[in-house]
């Protein structure tokens, strides 16, 4: 979009002065746009000084609705502001342009810029980080940005050597994004994690589905099997571009198309613009049918993953009528969910022309150069280490920091990632999830749960039928961690995978994870001995 040709005549208001708001303000100032920031909370002195230095006018501690009505042409909305609140509702009433920071940044892309967009409930940052490292290791230039931490508008404004942007997108960012065109996009999964903002999971998926419809018709979309099944059920449009469906399965899937497929479904030969429509009868039957049974499978490619032995994986690709199998002995990132994240990143890398041999070499733990993200099944120390508890007892343990697990689904995934006995630190600020699904692991590898924080009593009461597996509730995370370290036996795992947000005790999940890591490191024998 060439919106910025007349940008100096446009009055931009930015609602929200967090990182993305400040970054897009600077980007617009580079093009002599008129920018005004409005922030509901009190701005820090550091931000005020920066805005004054940049000569960007602002208001804080509330929004001037009259000023917005009379002066604003384009409102750039922070992703943290729901569309059913005061400012966006006013903008829609006054017929003002309402966009995201992602949308504005996309107006300033260069013709040679390539966008690779990743969304989903869980695993976005891991997939973005892995894909970004994979591209750079293949001697191309890319940068990870968006919801992962560095605002998209910041990297666009830098005019750096990187021409590939690996972009993490939340549903909130996608709600007001209209014109970005990724070369490749992916929806990793969909879980009930944002139903405070969306009334149903179907509405949540519709927000994420925007990235599918915005993808370059000559590009690639990768969809989790369950995501696609829900999309078909509610009648979402499929893009014209190549689609690969990823799925865990027990054995290689067979093609079950009927003999009279071509005659029965001539409807599919007709394409409208860049999209494909599905006939209504599919929606009624979709829940009891496999996607491979549906006529839409004619347009799909599949990537199946099976575990064939301890920590070994087989990937079976069915693309363009060809079947290819890849055997991986030990994945570089633990956890079945991470196999799907790596697979998604690898399929995108393959679409970019990166050689298969190089891609698969990075899967194997023995040959991979991947650098792990913190707070995501992060091992403290070099695997099993000697830790010393408050009673000066030495224990050979594996301590895992999975602070990023802010919902129950993520914690369940973490529990499936390890086979040895686990002592689970569970708690924080509750998000409304039920903790009862954790019960199934009590008869497997979960030997005790240590509830903490605001959610501790809720967790304790929901799991009380398995009282022998419950420690007494703790007021804070460190108290729970000390209990677990005192109870732990050799060759066990202490796992922080809280299934809650961190805001009862910490600024964010990173702050929580950093405090936990510092606690664990302080109990390492090599560090504890120095302080004795």
C-alpha cells in the first residue's frame, strides 16, 4: 500500500504508549506525519522525556474523546484494547480509520521484503525463533519481530539488511490488519485461552483466520489439523495458495477419496477470486469425518508425525502427490508440541528453497545449532545437576523453567514432554481454566503438585480428590519451589509450568521465569558451596 505518499497531511492518533505504540509513532514521524499519543495510564518519566525529545504530543491518565472526534483521521489501536471498548466504538461511530500497528508498518515495506507470519494459541514464539534461526543459519538474512518482543514497526523503520521478517502475530494484532501479504503463514493450534475477549472459540479462530486469507496466492499456508477442521465446520473460506495440514497420527494416513470424486464435486473446479468455497453439506457432517474423507482434501497436502520409538520421530510428507519420509532420532527441542512447531518452521523454510538436508540436520539434537528460548521448557544448568536444598541435602535433579505456560493446555503439553517423576509448581493468577485435566497424570509421571499464588486454593480444591498428590498451598512461587526441592528425590524433575498468568506476583511470565531461574541457580551445588 502506498498510503505514505500523502502521509504528512494525515493526523494519526495512537491509543496506547507501550512498545508497539511508541515504535509506530517514531516510524510515522520519519515520514513527517502528524502524530498524537493518547494513553489511559500515567506515563513514566522516561517515556515522557522520549516523546518530548521526538516532539510527539501526547496525553496520559485518560483519553480526550472530543479531541479524537474533532482531530483524528486514523486511529492506531494498541492490541491490548478490545474492539468493544470506548475508543474503538467511538472511531467506528465517527467513521474514522481504525488500524493496528502491524497494518501501519506494512505500508512502509519495500518490494523485496518477505513476510513469514505465525499465529496460534501456543508455540508462536518457539516457531518464530526456530524459523528465524534456521533462515539465518542457511546464510540468508531474517529478523524475528512482532508479538515476540520487537515491534514490527521498529524493524521496518530501521532499513536494515534483513529483507525477511519472521512475524509473530496475536489474534489481537490481526483484528485490525488488512493489507499485509505474507509469503507464508501458519496457524499452529487453537485453544480456549482468550475467551474473555472473544465470546466463543469460533470467534477467536475467525480473528486468526485473517492471516490465512491475506497470504500471497502464490505462497503457502500451514494449518494444524484441528484448526482446519474447526474452520471447515464454521464455513471459513480457504485461500487459493498451497495448503499443508499438519497432524499427529499413529500410522501413515491413507487417501480415501471416492471413485466418482471428479464427477460428484465439479463445484471445486470453480474458483472465485483468490478463494475456494465449500458446499454447505460438509458442515453438518464434519465432526464425524476425517478431513482426508472430504472433497476439500483434493486441494490439500499433508504432513504427518509419528513417534516410532523413544524420542524418535517419523515425518511423512504427502505433497503434490509425492510421499516422503524423514526419520529423526532425537529432536533438538523436547516435547511433542515442539515437533509440530519445528515441522511448521521447516515446511516454510523448504518453501523458501532451503535445502532439505540442511533443514533435517537442524532437527537432530546432535547436529542442531538451535539456541533455545528462555521460559519454554528451559533446562536450568546442563541437564541433571546437583542441587542443595535448605537442609543442605544434595539432590541430582532436572529443574525446568516453563514459565511461558500460562494456560492449562500448555501445562498438559509440558507434562507429556518428560517420562521421569515430576514435581509440578502450579499457580499464579487464575485465568478461569479447570485444573482437573491434570489429574490424569497422577497415575503416570506426576508425583506431586505444589499450588501457589492467587490460584493456590482453587487448584487445591479442584484436585482435592487426589490429596496424596497435593502439597499444601503456598503464598508465592519461591515458597512452593523450596517445598518441592525439600521433597525431591534423586533423578526427579522439578517443573515450573504454572498454567496461570503471572500478574499476582510478577510483571509478566518473563519476570516470573527469571526469578525462578535465579532461585534454581542459587541452589546449584557449585554456587551454593561458594556461599557456605
